[in-house]
C-alpha cells in the first residue's frame, strides 16, 4: 500500500462527536449503560469480537429516542458504562462525546430501530463460523439441535457491500420483516429484541447453530431432520421466555464480573 490509500472495505466514516441537542442523562440511561457495557464484556468473554468493529445498540427507556452504541476505536474489552455514546436515530450524539461512533455501522442498526418500534436492542457480529454460514448458498441448516429451534425464524438480506448507503435501509427492513434472527449474506449475523436479554438469546442460539454446522461439515454430512419435527421444535419466541433469557445472560455477566467488572465505571 502506498501513500495515504486505505483498503476500501475498512474506510469508515466517523460521525460528529457533538450534536445540536443536549439531553440530560436519566437514571434509566445510567442503568441501561451498565447493562449494555456488561454485554460488550460478555461478547469479549465469548470471543464474539472483531477488533474495533461491529456493534450492539440499546434504546434508552423514556420518551426521548436515544440509543447507546460503542465508541469507535475501542475494543469491546475497553467499553465501559461511561464511554458508551448516546445518539439519536440519525447517529448524532445528544451530548458531547469523548469518542466518535462508526457511522457506517449505525446505518444497519438505525434501519431496524427506526422501522421496527419494538426493536429496542440490535446485535451484529462477524464471528468466524457465523460469517462462514452467511457465505453458504444454502445458509443455515436446521438439521442441528439449535438450528431446529430457529426453523422458520430466519431472514436473509443480500450483500450490498459495506453498509454505508442509507438507501439500503428500506431493502434491509423489507427482507427482515418481523423476523428477529437475520443472516446478512456473505457478511455476518444480526439479531434484535425488545430487550437486550432477548436479542442476546436469539444470537446465542444462532451462533451455536453456526458453530455446530461448521464443525459437522468437517467430518461428514448432516443427518436430515423431518419438517414435522422441525415445526414443533421451533422456538416460538425468546421474548416469551424472558426469565430464561435474563437468567442465561446474568450467568455470563457473573463470569465477567469475577474477571473484571471495570465496565461499570
């Protein structure tokens, strides 16, 4: 590489660090900050990281339309409650921020937050097995324990390059419909939920399904599961099991807390 040229795929546009508005922080936002910061550390603990890229966004409870997102340039292991950036639906900070955000990354999240009112949390990853399955012509197999639970639950969106064009939002939302589990073709995984814990459970199921599918492919052909079995195995809704979703996430937060709870700062 010569001069100041950069790889096109890594050329990220930063959003401004200050917006036109100044919105006071509420107790609800402080609580949301700690919960989301814990989630970033859980992702790091699980190895669901991609250097300084990818995002988890969470809407702050209250009348204002405010979302929390990771500061661009920090690894997930460096995210804390205080350095998360609060932005509006257009990605503009609602108060001065120490760090910028990756505006390109927020295009995907804002598309879902802005068009699906119940999408309060959106998660996006580029894990190795998740991205591998996203590159397969057939996509996710349902012939595994976890894949069977996602039968009829997955939306697919075609790859259009690095997500920087706002025009892609409408096509993405149309492809997603009401499905909370999304495979971005030739790209990665995405889930959303009414709560952080629900979005996490969908992603955990999807990631496990991808892990097992990729592992099985190295040793043989997956044994077929009948449609009738898949139909009654399918998970009807992670949101219907909110206590299980929360318990599963809390268990991982305790693992993180035992190692390093600096995310609370």
